[in-house]
């Protein structure tokens, strides 16, 4: 994969070795963290069973230059962030490019959708994009942590990890003013939100945290996770990295562990009856949500490049940094 793409997705790994100053500007912790319930879990060291893996069909490939983060914007289509700056709106049926949003500045791979806008970043600033025109309407200076790939919109706020990732800010979508400040007490690396709440993962500290957005506190903390890099939240909470775990959102208990994870170049998405893990070497694997067993997958020849995964518009969308975006059938077995 291109070195500049690897630098973004590997920023968390590098930071764990040499400190975050090379990846993001320093931030200041603010706010209070409430006492939280802590749960620990150890990894399961078993090998996944065999599963049917299908080649990526030629007609599912949308050729793009170095795509990475993906987001579902509903009626505004599927959006993908390219590593050289622009964000693109794709037709959910044909994959055709409908809108190009030119995002200036150095490499920044953050992308999100909500409150009627597309959200991305320029250097360490957050930018608000009109989904129809692709124009950047506003820029908010927040010292965004470079390792955050998912810009989450929840509870009428835009959520951004800042500095070294240890502070989470909730921003007003119109003014960019900070309305919530949460001290995490770990170096957060990404986040996700859904019916099960607002969650942050820390690959560096091996934790997943649930945040109370109204109180600005951490109210659930799960420790001992295996380099948690990617997170997906609906009414379920799934975290992936060295392995993949499903977490009970109320108790923080780890309900199951699959040894197959996203690593630090992939992602995770929750589908109707599969949990999809994007892996640099396996490309894509669908897990059974009941037990975490891999049941189906897609392969790409000599796969080594990373990317994201998204379930939307009746398909599983996969970005592959060296090739493009794949629009895949969620049930290739027929």
C-alpha cells in the first residue's frame, strides 16, 4: 500500500512506540471522568475454522486512487475519503462519482455524516461539507487527533478526539463551539456511536470506553483488549484489532471473542446477520454474531493493503487502498 496511507493507519502503532507528538499536536485534558465500572478480558488463542472465500467480482470494482474511510450518508449516497484530499459521493447503485468535495491541507483521513452534512478534516481541523455541492462551508480549528478515522455525529454534536487522543470534544455543528469536553484517561484512537451509546477505543491502552455525552463522563470502561483498532456500534458493540470481541453495552462484559481481527489497517461493520471484518491480508470476513465464527468471506489476490468496510444500500462496501472501492454482495453463497 502507499506509504502515506500506511502512515495514517499505522499512526497508532507508531505512537505506542515513540509517542504521539509525531502524529498529532499536544492536547490538554479537561472535564471530569466519573467513577466507572471496569471489566477485563484476555484474548482467545485459537485458530479460526475454514470458511468459503469468494473472489471479488470484476463488476464490483470501482477504480479510485487510494480510497480509505467510508460513510453512509443515506439519501446523499456513499462517501469515501481519498488519501490525497478529496471526498467523493458515490451512487449507491452504480458506484458512479456524483460529487467531489475538494478538501485542502495535508493528509487527513477523517470522515463522517450527520445533521445534514458531511464531515471531514484538513490537517487537524474539522471541515463541514455541503453534500449536494461538495463545497466546504466551514472549518473548525480543534487540533483533531490524526488517528481518528470516524468522525461521529451523535446527540446533536460532532465528536472529535483531540491532541494525543485523551480528550473528546463535542462540537456544535453550526458554530463549531465546544459544547462537551470529556477526559478519557486513555489515549483514544477512534470512536463510534449507535443505539448502544457513544464508544471510544484506545489501541494504545487496550481499552474500550462508553461515554455519557450529556454528563461528559466515562461511565463504562473495558480493559485488557487486544490492540483494539476498529469499533462498530448499533444496539451491539463490536471491537476489532488483534482479535474481535463483542461487548455487552450495559455491563461491559465481553460476550465472545473471535481470533480473527482487523489489525491496524482494517475496519469492522455490523450487518443484518454478519459482522464484517476488514483485514489487510484476508480482505473481508463475515463473522456469525452469535459465536464469532467466520462463515464467509471475499479474497483479493496477494492482498496486503488496508482500508475500511461499510454496510449500506444492500451491499458491503470495502475500500482497498491500492485499487479502489468494492461493492460486494452480503450473501455471495446465494
